[in-house]
C-alpha cells in the first residue's frame, strides 16, 4: 500500500480549528489538543445559549405585558385569556412591543378585550 501524505489536509484542518479558537485564552488558542476541546465546549455552550435566549425573551415579554395591564385592573393571565376568548391573535412579542413603544395602541387593545 502506498504512503499517503496528508500535509495539506492536516494544515487546513488545524487552520480551521485555530480560526474557531481565536480569542481564547492561554494555550486553548494555539495548542491543538486544548483548542479541540475548547472549540467543542464553546459550541455546546452556544447551542444551549440559543435555546435559553428564547426562554429569557418570552419571560421578558410576559413581564412587560403584565406591567402594562395592571393599571387597567387586569393580571397577565386574565388578559391573555380574554385575548383568546375574543379571538385576538397577537403574540406576546408584538403585545410587549406595543406596550413598551405604543401605549395608546395597547390601551385600545385592552379596552377592546374588556368589552
């Protein structure tokens, strides 16, 4: 069996790895063995963070909506229930944006729901 020289492949692989590990501290940016594990772990944290971001944002939207409906004598859960009963299909993201940036529009929605 002939000998296979893998210089190109090895260098390209290492280059790609070090590019991903750029900015890491100590040997994790320039030692192959350390960089490999650091890059894998960073990917795991990034994946988990993307999932967590969705949870955090939804919680923020709920807090904003709750704060906006309290002066109208409603709680968050009652408000969401009334929206479903009246068949107003606005999601929490849009409602929180309206509550924060367009309070008059949000007040109109609350009045419509309370009818």
